[in-house]
């Protein structure tokens, strides 16, 4: 009887955890979208900074 109750408790806990994970899927999708936007903005800022560094370097080289 004890093994049956342990097995039943295990199955119930697995089903509850799977239900919670299914509920978290939209949250994970939203976080994925936010992370994509954040990385895009970070890379864009880096490329703008790199372009500025290149323009300043080229200006100094052509000025000589």
C-alpha cells in the first residue's frame, strides 16, 4: 500500500509540474521576444559606436 501511495504521489506531482510548465510557455515566448529586442538594440548600439570610431579614424587619416 505504501508503494502505491508513493507512486500515486509521484504521478500527481509530475502532472502538476507539467501543467505549470504548460502555463509558463507564453511567458517564455514573451521573454524570448524581449531578449531578441534587447540583443538587437545592443548590437545596433555597438555597430553605431563602431561606425563612429571608423569615421573619426578616417577623418584623422585624411587630415594628415
